[in-house]
């Protein structure tokens, strides 16, 4: 038998201790990498004030760094997905972590505002590899009966990274300044890259057997696949989620304050409840995703409830406790949707194309990340905060429509594909 880095040389001993042990190692490594990617994403916002003062620029100019990050990610995530399928997810993931390390160190240590912006553009390039490589590795190595849980742990790790980063970098900045906070984040990504190099033999070097695509019933590949109806529908689905979550996560506090006079402290607690319950909802959603093939139904129930939450927030002046409970329940349901979201993408992806497809549909997140702040910020400037929540509800309902009207995949099961790919 050849190296365990090739998933196709592992015996088909489904359910054995060896197989489960290998899956646990794979999930742990991918979860750590995804955690680090979200640390990089959330690194700048808590330090906006200190970084702005260091360069003597405006908030809009510092925000340009995040724009550069999202633009580069949006433009290059699909090509990165093609590279993952061609070069292999393990090499691309390790390279992304190392490139992210270099970008964060450059942002912290090199002088000049424009150097900082360019470094953030490079960080956006590093960010392009995570979703294509992560989902490609998980789809190639995890048994189909446990893939929903694997997706949920992957997503939970990202949520955890986003939640921990503000406290982490602020604590580091209090001791070593904002540059020190950046260097700690760089150290995390470098350590993770070394971990993948040392312990990454359990990860696949390739995500499909040579010729597997041709054997998959003549499935579309390349641009034909990405421009097919089911994949474009998922791109729209991801964009709608990004727009809805962008409105809730970024403008709930100021929006509720202007509409109902909700104290910032209460709105922040409610938002924290939404984010925290979303993270744990992801784990619940993974269990559900493994127990039902009807992922669109799970998404539909969650969307119906979260759109109701947004409408109530816009039109009903609730007591503090009611608002906190409402947003916490909404966050739980929002989290439960996420693994079913990933399973719907996986269901329309032929073997050997996970990198390019997940890279392409994940571009919807970047597009939403670019559009949402501009649209909702404009509405706040026009003193129309209620419109933000109504538009959020609209995007949630559009996501619901894209989910429930999707074409049911034919039963050439990924379970079979998975077995052949193990």
C-alpha cells in the first residue's frame, strides 16, 4: 500500500477504528485551518482605530484594505478552486496558510498606508484557497454517512475563529500594540502550516482518481459545470445568505437604536446571542444533515423563521429579554441551515470538481461582503434603518425560493462516489 496521503489507497473497511481515527484527524486539521482563516478575516475590525491613527488616514481609507481583501478573493477564488482540483488540496491549503502568514507580517511591519492595503490584497489571495481546499478534502475523505457532521464542525471552527479574534487581538494589542496583535495572528497561521506539513499525511494530495471525472457519467467539468443552472443557483444562494447576514451582523445595533431607541448594550447582547447560537446551531445542523436527504426542507424551515425574526425586529418594539430570546433563536436556526447549505452544493458537484465548485459558489460570500456594507450604509445615512431589515428579510426569502425550487439531484449518490474515492 502506498502513502496514506492518497485517500484511494485506504481499504474499504467502512466503520473501522482505523477509518474513524483517520477521519477525526482530517476533520481536526481542516477545522484548525478554517479557524485561522477566520482569525485573518476578523483581524482588522477590532483594531480599526489604532491602525487608522498609526497611518494618519480616515476610516474609509482603512476600510479600503477590507475592500481589497474581498475584491481579490471574489476575483480569484474560482481560479483557486481549479488549482485545488489540479494541484491538490493539501498543497494549496498549506500554501495559503504560508502566504497568509507573509501577508499579515507585511501588513504589520512594512511602512506606509498603501503597503498595508496591498498586503491585505495578498491576504485576500491567501483566503481564496480555504473553502475549495477544505471542502475538497472533506468530500474526498469522510464517509458520506458522516459528511454532514464534518461540514458542521468545519463551519463551527470558522464561527469560533470569528468570535474569539476580537478579544484575542485586543488583548495582544494592549500588551504589544496593534502590530503585535497582527504578528500573533501570523504566528497562528505559520504554526498551522507547519502542522499540516508534519501531520498532513492523512490529507489527500489529490481529491479524485485520475480519470474519475470521465467515469462519472460524462458529467460537466470546467466552465460548463460552473455556468450550469444548479451551480449558478447555489452562487445566488450564497450571495443571498451573505447579504442577509451582513445586514444582521453589521447593522443590528445601530438599526435597532434608530428605529426603537434600543440601548446599544441591549442590542449588543442580542447580537451576541445571535452569533453564539449560530455557532452551536451549526453543530445541530450537522446531525440533522446526516439524517435527512431533504436539505432544502431544513433550509426552508430555518429561512421562514429567520425572515420572521427580521420583520419583527423592524416593526415591533420588544422588551430587552424578548429581543435577546428572538435573536438567539434566530441565530440557532441560522446555524442549523449551514450544513444543509453545504450538502446542497455537494449534491450537484461531480467527483473531482469539489474545489472549483465550492470556490465558485463561495464567491457569493465575497460579492455579498462588497455590496452589503454599501447598500445598508447608504440606507442608514438616509435614516431608513427599517428598510435594512426588510431587505434582509427579502434576501432570506429569495434564498428560500432558490432552495425549495432546486432540481432534485439524481440518485448517483455521493455515497458511491465517496466509496470509490476512499
